[in-house]
């Protein structure tokens, strides 16, 4: 339940800390706004508060044309709902499939959404499609056909009908209101779109790029001091994307955003790209909550104070990351990255001709099917590591839903450590950076041990796990903070397995 007094104070002061946490609906105008809206505040008796933009829109209110509610940061979601939403967009799953993957019934899923959003799942995703369509109509020059499919509609006719019914204007008429802020560049190429990805501050973009830059596979991705770029394949969709910060002086609309530029040949996959990129750069985290929880520990508190914008980097593709995690056992980050690049070069798919900004991105990382029964000759791997990779690929092909159905990190660890060569460190590292599990914790990591060592007294694994109990459910963030305490400048010296995994 929203606290009316807190909402009242936040909207009158335009407190950016509450942006995305609630919305103000104005009874006299029929619109709803973000707390940071620059318009004159309405009188209290003319205001209703809603916890989400979807619920405000479902109640008959239209998004404000000045503050653009669809650009507000995403709220901090319960993990179960977060996984459902990601499954719906990232894997193009139906609501029934989402419920199945979460091991709950459709009725339970319905109750969960009604309890949290006040909406059924179908109504919630319907209003998300509307907000996405409005965002693309007002910020891009995509064709109406591409916007319709990118928003999740199955036909242009249905798209036109729903938009006119919801906003009392045709899609063409809505195009008259554009967010043409500096930094939100509009592309003329019909296969390219640039859209803003909001986040809740603080966020240290240079530090995030530094982490990825020391781990880039140069024939797949390119990371500079200002942007991240990579090629991708999603089923039959080919493309590339680039993420950077808006370049010019930001307004309140673009101040806490990243700019995602996507080139693709099928825009029905746009939501999937957006979902993956948001997870990759941890854009949905509410760091104030995490900082408050972890600051009781002296080492973590020091890092948080010095680097409040440090977040948890994730990955683009979970299978690709599992291969990289196995390669990274017992060797440096640089060596593991070199091996991954050789595998991509030898077994990956060549990138088709695109207008990519980086010509060196020539490969897509190989799929599980492409790595089945390969011998990894001339890659530079030991026989034991080759055997582990071969066992893992066979297991992944036989159990493709291994990551979508796990209940918690303990259950996943128990399942995967039955495979020879996969130990607790590997499982937790995969969960932490591959699945963005906030409670994953590679307790035997050398960096964690070193960060928690006092006066040369190294804690054993039992002691480390006991200390980490107070950090739940944010142990993965505690890990990245501990690493940062050791490697403020050079991230390449951290995250190595301490011993051979059986």
C-alpha cells in the first residue's frame, strides 16, 4: 500500500528518489504523471496515487505528454515476478509457459499479479504493450509496422485499433509529440532504432564498461571507454546493438538513462533485446535498498561509499556464459577470454553483412548444437577441461530448461555439481553473472577470501558462509563489492577458482 503523505511530499518536492515508485493521476485532466513531472502540481483533492503505470493506465488515465511515464525507472520487483516478466519477454513465453517454468499454476500466477499490481497478467502485459508502443511512436522514426511488432502486437490492424481506443488518437496522430531531447538521437535507417533505457541512480557507467572491457571477446563484442557493442542472433533474427550514455547535456527525461541503439531485421524481437540488455547492465536494481542492507559490514561500507554506482554485470547469453565460466576455472580472466575468442572463431557463425559500427565483430558465439561433439583441437585446452566442456554441452542439450526451473541457488548447486568438473564456485559464478541471481555467492573465490582476510588470518569456507548469511538476499552484490575492494583499477586480477573442481 502507498503512503499518501509520503507520496504527497515526494511529488510536491519532485523528489527523483521516488521516480518510478509511484504515479500521480489527476482526476480533472485524466492524465497520470511521474513524481518529477515539471507541470504545476495539482491540488491534493484532485489526485490519486498508483503503484505502477500499468495500473494507472488500466484505471482510465492517459500518460502525461511532458514527463512521459514510460521513461520512468522500473520498480524493484519481487524475484518471482521479475523472473516471470523476464521469461515472458526474453524467451517469448506465454503466460501459461511462464507459470510452468516457475513451477506454479496459472491460478497462482494470476493471484500473484493481482496481489502485487492489482492487475491480471494479461492486463499487465497488455498495458506494457501500450506503453512500449507509445514510447516508440514518440521517440523513433520506425515504420508503423515495425512499431506494431516491436510492441508485441500480432497485426498492424490490431495495433491501430488498440492504440486509438487507449489514447483517443491514431498512431499517426501520436507521432506529433516527439521526445527530441539531445542524446536521444533518431535514426533514419529503418532497421535501426535508438531508445532510452531508464535506471534508478546511482549508476557508474565507466566502471561497468571497464568490467566488460577486460572481458570482451573482440570478434563478437567491442567495448570502448564510452560504449558497449555486440552482434547477436535470436532464432531467425540477426542484428547488433550498442549501449552508451546520451552524449549531450541531459534533461530530466534523459538524465538517468542509457541509450540503446539496435539494428535488427525482425522487430518482433525488440522487447527480448531490451530485456536482455536491462539485465546485462543491471538497470532494474534499486541500489539504495542493497546499500542499506550491506553497509553494516566495514569492508562493504567503504566500497559503497567510494563507488555507490557499482552494480552487478550480467551477460547477453546464458549458454555462452557457462562456457566462459568453465574456461575461467583456475586461470586468469585474460587467458579465459582468449580461449573463448578462439572457440568463437573456430566454431561460431559468421556475421552477415550489416551496417555495424565495428567491422571486427565478425562472429556469433557457437550454439550448443554447434559445440556438440567438437574436439576443441588447437584451442589450447587441457584434456580434462575439454572433457568438462563436452559433458556440459551434452547435459545442456539434454536439459535445456535447467536454468529456467531452478528454485534457489542451493538446489541449482546440488544439481550441477553432480557433473564432473563442475564445482560450487562455477555454479555460483554462473548464477551470479549468468542468471543475475542476487543471492549467488562463490564463497571459495580467491578474491572473496583475500578481501575478508584480516592480518594474514584467512577465513575458511565455513566462516565465510557464516559471515555472508547477514548479506542475504544480496550476496552476489556483496561479492562484486568485495572484488572491487581488491581491484579498484584492474578488474582482471579477480574472480578465479581457488582449486580444481571435481
